C-alpha cells in the first residue's frame, strides 16, 4: 500500500513537472537560441563586448557561492521585498478609502496620477538631496514609485465589486466589517495579485537605479563596479542573478495566487 502511494505521488509530481516545463518551453527554447547566438558571437567580437558563456557562468557561481558577493544580491532582495510590503499596506489603505468614499477619490486620484508622472530618475535625485541615510533614501524611492500603482489597482477593484453581492449581503443584514471580509476582499484579490506582479518588476528596476548613487551594498553598486573596470561578464552575471531573484519572487506570487484563488473554476485563473 505504501509503495503504491509513493508511486502515485511520484507520478503526480512528474506530471506537474512536465506541465510546468511545457508551459515554459517557449522561454527555454528562446534562451537556448539566444545562448547559441551569443556563444557564436564570442568568436568574432572581443571579450569585453561578448564574454564567453563559461566566464558568465563562473561569475554567477561566484555570486552564489561567495558570501561577500551574495550579500549584495540578498540586500537588494530584502530592500525590494520590505519596501513593497510597506507600499502595499499604504496603497491598500488609500485604495480602499478611494474606492469607498467619493470625496477621497476626488482629491487623491489626481495626486496619485501626478506622482506617477514624475520620472523615477527625478525621485532618485530628489531623494539624494533630501535624505542623507542611504537605506532611507532607497526605501523612499521604492515607496513613492510603487505605492500609487497599488492604490489605483485596489481602488479600481473595490469600485468594481458587484453591487448585487453587496445588496445580497445587506438583505442578510451583514455589517460593514462582514461585507468587507466576505465580499470585498475575495473580489479584489485578482487585482491585488496583478498589482504585485506589476510593482515587483518596477521595484527591482527602481532599486537598481537607487543603488547606483551612494550605496555600497546591493546589485546596483556591483554593476557600477563592473562598469568601472569594464567587466562585462560580471555585469551580465549580476543582472542574471537579479533576474533569478525576481523569478523566485514571481513564483511566490503565483503560489499565493493559486492558493487564494483555488475556489475559482480553473478556466478563470491560470
């Protein structure tokens, strides 16, 4: 019985792995083609432009095996993760208020659009002038760039909640807290997931730019060092390492989505 159970579990795991591979097959094929083209180009171009894949692979291995290097990748990941959590909490509160009260939306929404219209590089310059502490500077930049998107996504989701459901809850004499917990929150989860997916990429890009100025810890700082010594292999290795970290965060979001939306029919979510 135990052996049959183990075989069944192993078969299910293999099936899931195959499905994931099949889903990501276009990406894998595209990366393989790109790698082949890159390796061929190394025979015609100098290493400073297109270093061999072996050098890039060794540089990536050094990042993950050397604690002194890995801490830079970890620092960037922690900065982005913590800043996005704070940004989400603030954006969720503001977005919920905007979606619930017309007056709040009337005054807050134009201001959020204005903030979004300011280039991220401008916020970096402002932060350098305003704040002496590097960590506070980077956190402010991440917050000001990502919070408006969280607020606007959630405001739109709250306003999109079905009035039929609200009226049904009122017919059952549900109070505001019960309506929020049992109707509004489940209804806005897809938009919340989308806002995290969008802001995750934006947060990583902004963190890289913020770390280029004044920081002595992080992927941005290491990229600046690679540029200073014309280390193309190192620059690519740090970039790819950050992409790997971003992929881990995205898998975490996908896992949360699959759990939070497990009640929906399969055709309604990926």
